[in-house]
C-alpha cells in the first residue's frame, strides 16, 4: 500500500507541476520569476507532503469502500488476457506440480485391495457353505470343528 | 499388559487364525499352479528364442514330451512351494487369499516338512479335497504332516497398531501367531 501510495503521490505531483509550467509561458518575467520560486518550493515540499498524506491513508480500504469493483471487472476483456497467456505452458506447469503417477498408483491400489478383499470374504463364505453341506451329508449335527471357535 | 496386534477388518476377525476351508485352499492351489505354469511357459519361450538365436538355419521349435513337461512343471512347483512355505509360510496364492501354512505349533514350516508337504501336494493333488470332509479343515497332507492352513488377514492391513491384549473383539483380534499354537494343539490332541 505504501508503494502504491508513493506512486500515486508522484503522479499527482508530476501532473500538478505540468499544469504550473504550462501557465508560466503566459506570464511576464517578474511574475515568471516569482512563479518559478513558488514552483521550486512546491517541487521540494509537495511530494513530501503528499507522500506523507498517502502513507497515512489506507488506500485499499478507500478503494473497497468507494469503488465498484464489479463494474471495473465487467470492463476487463478476459479473452484478450487469455490470448496473451501461454496456456499450454501454464497447464504443463500445473501438471508438473501434481504428482499424477502417485495419485493413479494410490487409486488403483485402493481398487485392487477392495477387489481382493471381496474375493477373500466370498471364499470364506463359500468355505462355510461347503462345510455346512458336508456336515449335513455326513449327519454331523454339531457342525464341523473348524467352523466353531477354536480357541478356549 | 500391552501386546502388539494388527488391525484386521471386522468381518474377518472371527476367522483369523482358523483353518481355511476347501474353497479358499482350492483357489490358492489354482493361483499357484497358474503362477508356475506361466513361469514354465515363459522359460519355454525363452529357450526357443535362445535356440533360434544360436542357430537360426537349423531352427526347429522344440516340442518336449508331455511327460518331460509334467516333470519340469512338477519340479518347479515343488521348489516354489518349498521355498515359499519355508521362508514366509505363504505362496503368492496364499498372499492373495490371505492364508498361511503353519506347523502344529503355529510356526513357519521347517525345510524338511515344507519339502515333504510340497512333494506330497504335487504328487497327490486330490488330497486337498479331504479338507472338505475333515472336521478340522485339514487336507490329507495336513493330516499326515500335522500342518495347517490358517486364515491370516494381516497381509491386507500392513500397518500394525499397538493396543491392549483382549480388546473389543477378544481372541479374534490377535495375530495368528498368538492364536494358532493353542488352537492347533488343542485340535491335534483329539
């Protein structure tokens, strides 16, 4: 904000001095001399004064409170800006920043482990089903020992 | 008392450390047989390529007798099973189906037991189906060598967690090395 304030102050001073110098051409020599003295004094004092004033102001807040940024944004030609951008280079820069192989590896690993988990649980279910059928065929009403808890 | 146990998915905790059934074990056998068969075929292709490069003019595709093929495949399968059961207790098929081959104390098989079991499995593959009939889910090989194939889902959850023993799921939460010995001894005594 301070830097912007200084720029603003410089621009203000420069335009003010320009106006004063333009007016000097139409004045007589004595008055011109007086004007030059005033101008020299203004050259020395005004920039410092304006810079101090601007430094004490919150320009961002000033703009936020008094400028309709939406209206300004509507006037911006985004397409023209996009045309000036090297979008391919920008995309490559973004892709370089993302670890795509790691993301693909992680997601594929998740899918694989889910599939393997499903196969394992289905195999256990099938084991139980076969055990039940065999128990019934062999008239083992108590059920197979392997199907019951094995630990005390 | 604090013990290190591993996180096992809830539906499987009830089966952790128990003997695997015939369907799971058949699936394991199919996967392992496929692995070895693929290895034999790759080796065969490699041999063909080497013979062709050695003398392209006299090249003829070697066609070994079926007996030789069976001998090579059987030998390779025996070696594969022996090495896997001795080192980790798991073949590739065991890893996929999350089971482990253990001895009567719940430990990894010794070299002698593993090689005997491997030879027996290759020579009498139908002995596997005794699992369906046996009350304790034990194949013919298991009965003779006092080995077991147990569910061991630790391969599915590599991150070990530390918690107090006998937690919410009690016995089923424990690692198979904790569960298997007592369980197996108890069953071998009948």
